[in-house]
């Protein structure tokens, strides 16, 4: 959940993020096929070909994207517990306007399905988590949590802290929430100091889940990305000691949102990189999930703002999104049954979210 509540030893919006959050399940992420080198500084034909070849967009879908309709597709994955979706939409706004909207997480992640979203100050402080109130069902579940058997994703440090709670006290719930706020801050601060090695090792089930290890597998695929994305990948891997690429800024935020049956508390790290180019990918935004209380234990999302072709010059930019998320609930026999439904729900949710971002960006023209 947070530093104290998830860290027991060292080992991804969906994103969580608004694009993934609109889905019936959380998806988030980035990886194999974002924009290939052919997109870097190219003709409109190459951009369309890249979407078609790498994401499997059909000619009709490409035409829909150009016409301003959001389109998303489910991509295959060699990892059974993983969902990967990609989407694109043409936005009639400047790249600066769209990037500004993508960073306005408190506005993006608001409305139906979102309970609370808060961008952290720099440096983060305890007051940033003042509005965090865990769902009553989670507080009740924490009462009976044990390593290997817990309805909330936790690490050994969390179980040790929970032992100090007097559950018979009338203020037990308030103490749990105060603990969650402090532990959340501690977790973010630990990550800011130690990077991926301070990410959680979940012990809520009988198989430990190493978030850092899962993330390394995801980010390892960026070797297939174009050169323009390599600095961002290195920064995500080596944060906080890696050199910060030029035109790069980052921030953190937390959110509480309803994804399916249970509200999900998440903490995300957002990295925004300007490429310095005048064509092709102009900006890249990565949303790395540091913690989620339910469902997906690792998630990463990459959003690319790409210049339009000559036919649409001056009229707008493309927003291309690639999401990937992993959950043990998608593996095994049961996972085989639910994964198609979860993937399709994520695809539909991404299309709705892309459309919402488009409306928000175009409203500010």
C-alpha cells in the first residue's frame, strides 16, 4: 500500500491514470510497440503504417482516428497475467495544450468513478494525504489480514504495523487511516530516494509479488522503442540516480477510484518528457504505478503526443497511448475465463477516456 504498508524487502495508468481508469478494470502501462523509429520524423503514411503494423489498426480504424474518433485495440501478450491495450485519437489542439491537459491529473481523474485525486507537492508532505480515507470495507479487511491471506495488497511491514492497532478501540478506523496517510508519504519518500529497489513486495497471497521485478520486465521491452524514447526508459529504470533527460519533469499523485467491485487506492509517478523535435513524437508522458490496493499489482502507461501530417498541419496532434498491467487474477484456469472480458472492457474504457481527453483539450482552444 505505502512504504510501511507494503515494503518488506527490496525487489507500473493505469494507471494508472485517467486513460486506464475509465475501464471496468484498471489497465496501465507501456512497452513493446509504442512508436517505432519510423514514426520519429516522418510522413503521415509512415505514421499510419506504424499504427497499422505495430498495433494492428485496420484501414477503417486509421480513417476513424484521422476523423477524430478514438480507437483502441487489445494487443497480444506472452505473459498470461497481463493485459495490453493501445489506442489513438486525433485532437484539434496544440501539443502544448494537450500536454497541459495530460498533466492536470486532478481534473482528468474526476467525475464518475473517481472518489478523490490529489497531486503531491514537491517535495511531498503529509498534508498531501489529508484527504485519504480508506474504504470502510478495506479497513474491516485489514482487521483480519495475515501474510499470505489478505484482501488488501500489503507487505510484511504492513502486517507488523497493523499488530499495533487496538481493533476494539472506538477510534480504530481513524488510527488505520492515519497510519495509511503516514505510510503513503513514507513510501513515496523512500521511492524518491531509492527508486525501484524500494517498491513493494506484496505478501497478501501465497506467492510474493515483486513490483520492481515486474516493472523491469515491462521497461526492458523499450529497447524496441525509437531512440527518442530511450532517455525516458533509462530515467524510469534508474530513477532517482539516473540523469534526468532534458525537457523532462515529473510529479506524483494518489487517487481513490472505483474499478469494478472495489474502490482502488493508487500512487503514481508521472514523467513528462519533451523530445525537442518539431515532427514525429513531440512529448512522451509515462505514468508508472507505484502501488494499488487491489487488482493489478504492476502497471505502466505511455502516452505520446505526435505531430499531424501535412494534410492536417496546424489543426492538431495525435494522442497515442499504450497500456500494460499485470494481475495474478488473470492467470490460471479462472484467468483464461475472465481475461477476454477484462481485456475488452479495458479497450472500451480506453476509447471512452481518449474521447474525454480530446473533448477537454479541444475545449481550451
